[in-house]
C-alpha cells in the first residue's frame, strides 16, 4: 500500500512540475509601457545556418527604388562580412592543420582569393524575403533578407584554389571542405 501511495504521490508531483514548466513556456506580456516590435524579414528563419549564409537589413527613402537599393547594399555588406569572418577562421584552421612551410604566403593568397570570391559570389545571391512598406510620413521602407549557398561558395573556392599554382601544391580539397563544414556547423548552432 505504501508503494502505491508513494508512486501516486510521485506521479502527482511530476505532473505538477510538468504543468508549471509548460505554463512558464507561454509568451509573457511585455513590461508596462513597452511593446514588442516585429521586424519583417528577420528572426530565426533568416539566421545563417550550416547550409546558407544569410543577412537582412532595412532601407528607407522618399524614393521606392532607393529604399530597396539601401536595404540590399546593407544586407550585402553584412553578408560579405560574415563570409569573410568565417573564411578567415577556415583559413587559419586549415593552414594550421596542414602545417605548411609557406604558411604566411598561403594565408595571404587565401585572403586575396577570399576578397575576389566574395565580390564575385555576391552577384549570385538570392533574395529570400522582401517587404515594401510606406511610412506615415510618406517614405518607403524596404525590409530584405538574402542568402548565399555555403556549398556553392566552397565549390568556388575549390575551383579557384585548384587553379592557383602556388597553392595547388599544398591544397587538399577534402581537408579544406571538412574545415569549412566545421565552421558552418558552428554558425548553424548559434
């Protein structure tokens, strides 16, 4: 009898704890005097993942086309910075793991190729969200989110690195891809 009573009490306690934890998961009201702002083309659906680099931005202008140009320019700059940071980490890790004799020269060539490839690849990016709004004062506001495939980017690196005579000697695509994938996995987990 004591075992049954103890078991029933445990179930009730666990059920109560479960109910409290579920209750705490509901959206809470904003503090007094504050209101949540929902920004189009932003949020977790538009974060960089292990498959895509993503960026979003806003542009505002009295001219509709200019508002889009501003938003796109800002998003492209953010995307380029993200790619350059990631590729810098890949380059550092790759050259360290390869223990190359000409490490400085390899890193310098990677950085130069990185700038060239980012400039080239940004022309092939994809718009994944675009919203045009008109503000109360008559301005146009464009919200935009863009993405670039990580696989396409690494394929472009492979193509360019394979053609570079100075790097071809030390370049190992599989090792580079493995290092790149590890860095993208870190981004996808953030």
